[in-house]
C-alpha cells in the first residue's frame, strides 16, 4: 500500500508496518500492542499529548485543521484553554529562534517505508533536510524527559530508514521545547554510538515482536497497563501482597 498523510495512522498501515511507536507499544505490553493494531483498544490522548500535537500541527502547517478536529482545546467561550495558550507561547519562542527554525526548515512530514530486521517499517519525519540531517520536534515538560522517552530508539530507526532509502547515514537531532513557566529551547544531537546501540537493542527484540504480530506466538500480558486491567477477570488474592514493597 502507498502511505499518505491520510492513511498513515490507519488500521491497514498499522497491520502491515512496524513503527517506532508500535515497537515501544510492544516493549510496554505485547497484548495491548496487538489489541491496538487490531482496533480492539485505543488509549485516549492525554492533555499533554494534545499540547505536543498542537505544536506539531503548527510546524506542519495544519494547525487550523487540528483546532477544528479537536474542539476540546477551546473553552465554552471559544477561547484557547490555558495549556494551549502555553502551546502558542512555545510556538512564538520557536518562530523567534533562528537556529531552532533552521533545523525545522526541511521537508515536513516526509514518509518513508523500508524493510528492517525482516519486517516492513514506516516512518514520518518532522523535518528532513536532504544530505544534512533528520530532525524531530519534541515538546516536553523539561529536558530530562528526553532521555526518559527513549528518543534514541526513534533516532536509530529514522536514521536507518533514511539510509535504506538511499539518503545516506544522516545525523539525527531533537529540536526540543519545554512547557516550563519560562519556555526553554535547545537542539540535541544524539551521538552515533547511542544510535548504534539503540538499533542493536531493537534488532534483539524484533524477532519476538514480529512473531506475536503475525500470530506465530501468543502475546504476553503485562498485567498492570490500562488494557490489561480492562480485560482481566477478578481473582482471589492475598491481602499481604499489598504490604510488600
């Protein structure tokens, strides 16, 4: 299938292709990841995710459409809610910073597909500067969150995907803005050694995840995520379990 902005996040694309988000889903809970692929479970977007999507939509030139599709960003008086006014402040800071905007000046939302570790993958880049770099825009609570969210995994796949499509091994950057009271901006390059390590990590786990997705192996249930709680059946437990740890 040919991927476009309209079908990129659709069920058919999710069933056919792996993505970094899907890989992370499998790392968290195989059963929940498979249920998402099959359309049996969908976790609602958090307010924090919507703020990031608000800024992403501005960066790709689709902010007005985003507002129409997400009326919850407005109050009853049709004014932006506080967190989205903060998103506008972040956008203002980004627009005023020459270095930041330079890294976001490439081709927006470029879609690539490729085969990696024996399965098809898809990716969509926030900013692709051919022969220069790949940049992803991130809006986070603070810079410490960048490492917590394992964006090295995303960088590794995006770099390899670009290489497999004939663009060479391009450096990967995170253009990061924070939601702190005073917005902070910086551009982080993920070192090549870190990207190489992340790619090896993905390769070590993909055999198992691919088998689960294809139905060759039963998914494991983590037992603690929202999906697992939504499908579990009650059982008798020892009260003293609650006192441990």
